[in-house]
C-alpha cells in the first residue's frame, strides 16, 4: 500500500506548488485508503481513496480527484445535506465543485465517467449546490450517472456541526494568509463568507476620538488622516497598530435574529476585532443580558455558548453595565436589528451596528451592515 501513499503525496506536493492555498489546506486532511469505498470520499477530517480507483486514474485525474474532495470541504457540502434527497444533493455538489476545478484544469472525464461541470448550459460555479438541488427536484434523471465520488459517508459521519466549525477554523486561517493564491471563483465565495460588509475602522475611530478619555490620546503621535503640519490628538499606537481597550460588545440573540443574521454578526465581530485589535468584554442579550466575559487577541469571543431567542431589550444592557463594571467601558457596541424600544438617554458612548435600513436609533453612532 505504500506506493499509493507515495503517489498521493507526490500529487499533493504538485498541488502545493501550483495551488498554494489548496496545498496548505490539504495538510489538514490526511489521506487514507479504503478498498470498499469504490471511488473516494471525504469526512472533513480525511480524504479516503479506493486503491483500485487510484489505479484507473492518470496523474492529472488524480490531482482533480484530490481537489474535488477538498472543495467539498471548503464549501461545507458534507454537513449541509440534512433534509435533502441524498442522490440529488450529491449531483448538485459535484457539478459546482467540478466547475470550479475545470476553470484551472479543463478535463472531460475522470475514471471513465463524464466530468460534468455545467448545469442548464451555464458553469456550475455560478450556482450554489442548494440552487442546483432545488432545480434538480423538478427534472428527470438526466444527471443521475455523473457522480465523481462516494458521498454515503456524509449521511453517517457528517451530521456533527462541530466538524464544520473545526474545518472552518482551519479554512479561515489559511484564507487570511493565502488570499492571493486562491482560484477566483473560490476567492469570491470566501470573500462573501469572511470579509465584513463595511469598514468600521475609520468611523469607529472618529467616533471614539470624541467620546473617550483624553488620557488615551497623545499629541506626540501625528494623526495621519491629515497631511499638513497640524498635530491633532491621536490614539496611542503600539507597533503602529491601533489598540482599543475597554470596549463592551453586546450581541442580539433575540427571536427576531435569524441564524443567517447571527452568523453575519459573528463574521463582522471576528474580522473587526482582529483588524482593529479591540480588547474588552462581550455579552449576548435578548430581554436578559449575559454576564460580560473578557476577550482579546488570544482569548477570542466564544460564539458557541449562546442562549436567547426571546424578546429584545436595550435598556437591560445599560442597566447591567452599571452593575457589571466598576470602571465604565469606553464605548458599548451593540449588534442588532434594532427592533425594540430605545431608552430615552444613556450614560455611555454607544455604537449601533444595524443590519437593515429600517431602524434608526435616536442617538449614538450608527453603522449599517448592509452597506
């Protein structure tokens, strides 16, 4: 069996040389052999091959097969088939993945089967797997025999959301360090997934510059937003990076916040905290607010342990802030849809991060996520 692993590792090295982003991701997915699986599969922890199927493939086809399994993981296909017809969803996933690969490696067949990369005469990457799946529900079986690999394991082993979260952590780290090495179709998908919808930095810094203690500023550091010889107070920097301390972030988990909206909040917070080196405390709230927990660059916000889905109260945030903090936060950042009664006044600088254009808070800095 060693010669199979030697061949797989050689192809893996070729992928690392030609497609560094994919190559780095493959380091987190060890290869394995299973003579009963007939083709290949992934469980988001390994990529598994049937040795007899490897024997049928030339090096280009084997490279395509490895990328095929990897892209299923990148697109979270194994964990997204719950409640769907197994065969139709598998076909939809393969069309999308094949199309992305085809843009770099145009082949017409793999292991003797057609390498189908289009749907309704359009490239598969123009759709999501879910979009193709919904269309397949209304078609006959013309796509039935196009499967490249075996997805049966997805029904058995890939029901645990933790598997997706674990791979997502690896994927995000690789994306941040290898953006320039990514196929443009995958880059677009990952930009939509990981990049924020707005740039907080300039707006938040401007707001805080007028609402935080003077002791956090220095006249000896030039504010580079101005190009003449005028020196204005600027936030003290360490290693030329902004640091924002004592920021309190409150995240809306009320019943009006969908899972998709919550995930958008998560993406915004993760990105902005890292880019702006924000440190402070965070809570989740509906009509109650959780006790603040500290976070910084080493101790990230834990988005997994969330309870909520009730009504929404903004007043409770400001009431509890007085109880929770002896030394008040510099500012409170509230991520919400805004559907609640706003207190008449508050004692803290507040930034409202609103995910719609319908609600306008009566005070504070307002940032809209949908811009």
